[in-house]
């Protein structure tokens, strides 16, 4: 179980969300509250959009709490749309290529959860990738694969939220067909640099937690509330997704 | 607060102590029980004696639990005298040069605890180092400095245990003289490749925990018992030290 | 173009071959002589057999010349059969999972060269892997894939050298069928812990260099001679392979 | 011998200078032309000023050419004043804390060269540091020490260029007094976020190379010209320094 946070709004320094809050993501790395796995020390990553189409990404295998580069980066980079993620590895090994967020062209993606029985379903899922995206795999995680599967649909013209949901449905069907009993669990964020989509889903009744928070200058999607104010944070229902863009937040459930 | 373990006895694979036990050091890295700081993810190190005089050392800034090199090393290296340490940084930054154990010639040293108000006393302590050991400093920790201060005395012929205790007394006196209120806390292990010395000390009434355990093939000194057997582990009293060598364990308190 | 060295003989310290010689592997990392790419600084690895069936492996993304852990390891680990490799990345990214040698059970493998047009042929090659080996992929290199393809044949009872050669022939045929003009180049070492097999091959007339050297206590297979003695080193002809075991060296060409 | 580049002018993406030019710093890391040491693969760093007083810093022990984080950072961060450095270690070990640029408050510093016989003079130099700067040492390099010695003078009101030159003179005098025959060599850049100072000095007749280049949008100080245009680059004479600010370049020799 990993922890993540995404922001869309007025440009702010990354540390405003990633490092400073009482229950910031860097704090959650050391001591998450709404997760089985308390420690998320198996690497981390941040991704941020600037003036160019392609976002910046910084990923590292150290724990977020001990990386001075991360602090310096978050204290000096300002962005109106950024992702941050701390990892508790469930598979795929500790490597930068397995750290979130994943980037492909203008797209960013990060994920908390897992494909149950992944070893048994990985091959069938990878076989669905078109040639160019198949060659784009860099790591060994189920997360990167789900991202590329969604991109494959998006590239054929499917709207991003439909693409992501279609991948989840088909993956669940594939798992059922293969007799895999472990669940598919999925909390994730996806962006093209203009809008932020976030998803909460599980094939059983235990989807990973996901919240939307309101700030004066924008919105946050996070695995756990970053502070204690009960009004500011709204939990997403299971099997729902939200779109955050300049018009605000739209919940689809 | 860090956690460590040291072994002296018949040659065994490092993983016997470091990775395999129910409450092994690698487990303690993720979830220590007898420490303020639950997570010890700020790097780790192992040191082991073989046929050569100088011990081998492997130190890394990643958490012990996520490093495949550590698992492979511990599964293939066998030694009759070795150290292992997981770090929760109190100062000095996350760098290999700040990871324990420290090596100097044939000597290995590792430490759990700290010099209170270190920034204020560091300079006076470093001034006590003879030229060659002053130049040997590689990192920025109080631990490395205490090690070199002990070596400075050992090189003049003082017995190792006396040297270490002398450094502690003089450091405490220096702290008192400078009006430093924070305590000096010290659990540590020191070896020259033949004997293993372990120390438990504090200037207040809260020295870090330290245990000696008996195995069929040797003895273990550890911050916490590695398993639940109440008979096998004996806690060291405060202000005591033990010598472990081929003749067994001798407690000095 | 990477550089590598393998040793089989009386147990010796790894540094005897890896660090000490005038033109040791660590030196070759900084300044190779018989390669297009002078610098091999994109990670390294060592693998060594001991008493257990499974070999130890230490792989790191830093250059070999700057890693103190490597020096310490090579100075204290002794083995009668070991591999060492320095990498100049041609693809797959800089990650430990892409560093050689690769290990699978009792097997070690390392490679210098590449599959031309790999992005176009990767999928077809991966499709040949049986389920369990498909799930064993950790990185993104052509080298790891060639290793697993050979293991797939070995597990069905094909002798290792035949398996490796069969993979090369079939891969070349596949590349030709797909109209890939770039060559397949391959210098590699493979071991099961008892024998050492080394291969030199190319689909064009420029196979990577490979030498066998004789020492008083054993044999070395290396990308480049480790010292200047003209008598001790014998270059392998193109399209040949050697077996090194306790009976000596057998050349097959 | 390291290589570095500094820029002051209109805000530009870091990659414009660090990664893109034909002979960019990343290229120099792999193959420097005007240096004894061809390969500068022992870590690197970038530092950049933004809206806040304190600059951002990213330092890593991998070679610059293999770090994807560096590429992504340089492609997305824009700054009107930044430093970049690739290291060929002469001492102090491979650690982030030994990588340039060094930061202290609003100050950035990077260095190419060395204090000859450093082990013999280190202690006397460190003794000159005031308490607070003494405690600020994080690594073990002569470069960090020279930086802190200059800051010690600056904090007493000495103009930065005078402070730096005073440190060089006094260090050279100290070396002479101690009978150190090895030279003091020094090419360096220093900034407070508004102006860029660069120095070229040696106690013998071989100061490290240093150039000032003119771009349409600003000025560059670099160890080696970043491209082949002979008009755009001007070599600094030995024992000189330049100030680059919004008024242009002023040479002092």
C-alpha cells in the first residue's frame, strides 16, 4: 500500500503539499494512518507540469524522509499541477523504474493498490499492449502496466476516464477467467497536464482510501487527509472517480 | 535510535542472524520494539572478518529491508565475527560515510545513541584527535568521532575497553563543562577481529537497550532480542560492558 | 559495449582479478582499450559461488571505480568461480535490475553486445518464454531476456551450450525475418556453479572481443587481457565457445 | 579535475546549457577535452535560483550522463542564475555531501582544482572556521572547506571577491609554512543569487582552465567552451576573477 497526493490549482511550491502539512506525504512515508503498511520507504517520486508539455519527474529509491534533493526540489519548484508518491513495494523490486509517478509523453500516472496474482496475469495483460507501448515498459510493476494499457486506449480516441475504467473492468474479467482469487485494488491519479483524474476501485469491498481536499488556491487528491480539518476533506465512495480541472471538482460514481 | 547486532562464534552465514530470525535486524529496521524511533530506514551496514586482517564492509543508504544486495551478501558470506547495523539518523545526513559499522584498519565500530548538543561539542572533540586520525574522518557523525577518539587512545597502548570508557567519561565531562543539558547515550560494539566488546552507558538514566544472547555456536550482542526465548537473552545493566571472545562472555559492571 | 571477466580455479580473493591487475576490470571501466565505448560507468556487478548452491550477487548503478563497497567485498570474499561486469548501457535504463550478472537459481549470466533493433523484436522473443520465466523478468535489457530464453531450453533438458547457441540462431533468424538490419553481437559467460561457458558470436563480422587467460591457479575469461603478457592470453575465434571446468579449457569452434 | 558551468541572464531552461550544446557539461562528464582527467563520473550537481532566497540543489553520486532525474529536471526547471558541476574525485569519497555545488543559506559554490597536501593542512584550515560554520561541514572535501572559509569572512563584512582571494592567499601561505610542495589550484564560481563571481588561480603556473562565454540572453562561465565558436568564448588569465551581473562582465586581473 503506497500513499500519494496530487494538486491542481494556482501554482504553488511543491513543499506546500508534499513536505509542510502536519500529515504531509513525507510524514505519511514514515507513518501512514489509513493503511495496512505503516511505512512507505521503498522509494518515492514527484512529477510536475511547467511551461513545456512534458512534465518533470524526480524518482529515487531512498525513503522520501531522508532525501535532501527532494526537500530542495520541493522548496524551489512551483507548479499548478503536480503529483507526489511514496512507495511500499508489493512487487517488482526497488528501482527508480518501479517508482511512481510514471511518465509517458505528456501523461503522468501514479497508483496505490495492486493486481492480485499479478505473476499469473501479467503476460496476458502485456499481450494487449500495442507495439510501441510494449517497448516502452521500463520496470516490472503492475502499476506501469495499467498505465500503459490505459494509454493504449486513449491513443485510439477513448476518453481518458473511460479508458482507465475499461482497463479495470477487462483486467478484473481476465483475473476472474484465470481463477485468480486475490482482489484488484486501485486508487490512482492520471493527468495530461490540464486535468487531473482520480479513481477509487476494488474488485472486493476494500478499495484503497482516497480523498479530495479543498484549498484556497486549488484542490488536492490524497490517500489520506493532509491535516485534521474535517470539513476540508471528502472521502471518495468506492467505484467512483473525480475530474479536477479549472472548473472545479466533478464526482462520477 | 538505531538498532544493531554483533556475532562471535563458529563461522555462520550472516543471514542466520541478520535476516532469518523472527525479530531479525532487518525486521527491526522496519519495526523496532524497544526504541523511541520505530523505523530504522536511514541506511544500514554490515562488517565481517574473514581470513585477512581487515574486515569487509558493505554500507548503503537504502533501507535494509529493500536492498537485494544485502540479502545476497548475507546468504553467501560466512564469518565467525560480524557486525550489522540499521540507522535512524539523528544527525550528519544520509550518506554511506555516515552509516555504521565504521572501519579503520582491523577495527570495526558501531553505535546506537548520541552525543547531546553535538554541534556545540564537536569541535572540541575533534581537536583531541591526533593528526592521522583527524585526516581519517569521512563523514559527519558523532559516532565516527567517538570511534576515532577511542582509537587514538588504543594506539598509545591503552586497552580497548579502557580507551572507550575514557572517551565516554571525558566527553561527558566536556559536555558538562560546556553546559550541555542533553544526555550522552551510548550502546556500542567494538572489535579488532579477535574479541568483541560491547558497551551500555548513559549520562542520564536512559541508556539504550543492549542484550547478550547465547546460541549453540556462539554469542550475539543485540539492541533487542532476535527471538522470543526469555532464557537465551540477558539484558546488560546500565554503565556496564562485556567482552565476548573464544573463552565466552565476561561482564564488567 | 560492456567489459567482463570470469574466473574458475582455486578459490582466490575477487580483487586478484577484479581490482589488482594493471588492466583490471575496474581499470577497464574507466578506460577500455578494445571497445568503441571507452567508459563503462553505467553500473557494475559481481557474482560469486560459495558453499551454497545459489551464488551471491552484488550489483550497483554507480561506476565500479568509485564504489567502496565493491573494493571491500572483493578484498574479503574468496571464491573458486566468479563473474564481474562493468556496463556501458545500450538500452534499458540505469538500474540495478539491468546490471549484470543476472542470477536465476544456481545460474549466473553476463553479456557484452546487443540485439540490434531490440525494440522491434523484444515482444516476439518474450512470447517464447514459458510462464514462470516470463514472470521472472526484472529489468528491461536484451541481455536478461537472452539469459531467460537459454534457461527455458536448459530446463527442458537441452545441454547449456546447445541451449545458448540455439537461442542465438533462432534470435538471428527472427531478426532476419523481421527485416532488422542491425547485427546481433554477443560475448557472454554462463555458469551453473560447476562449469564456466563463454561464447563469442556475431551476425556480422564484428563479434565483441573475448579472451581466455591461464593463471597458475585457474583460468580467466575476459573481454580484454588483464595484463600485458602475450603468452597467457588467447583470443577466441568468431562463432566459437569454450568450456572451462576442473579438467581445463575446451574450445569449440 | 572536475568540470563546471554557471549561467546568469534571462531565465532559460537548464538543459539549454547543461545538456543540449555539442560540448555540454553532460558531454564533458564523459569526455572532457581540456583536463588531465577525461572522465568526470564521480557524481554531479546542479543548483539554481528561483523566487525564494535559498537556491535549489540536486546532487547525486551517479555519473551525470546516466541520470534520468537530471535530464528531467534540466528540461523543466528555468532559472536566470544556475550552477552545474560534474566531479572527478580527488579525495573525500563518493557521496552526495561531497558533490558540488555546495549551498549555505543563499550562497552557492563550486570548485575545480584542489589543495595540495590537503590531509596535512585540513586541520589548521578547519580551526579557522567560526563555531557555526564549523558545525555546518557535511562532507570531507577541500572544496567545501574553502567555501566555508570564504563565508566566514563574508559574514564579517568583507566583500565576497576579497574574501575568496584572501582565503586563497592565506591558504597558500599556510601550505608554504607547512612545507607542502603540491600546488593549490582553483577555478571556482560563487553566487549570492544576484551576482556571479568566478575565479582562476594557482600557486604554480597551471591554473585550471576557465572561460567566459556570451549568449544572446546572458553569460556563461565554464571550464571548457560549450561549442566551437571561437569568438564567443574568452579564456580568463591566470590569477584573475570576473564579476557577472545585470551590468555585464567585469574582469579583474
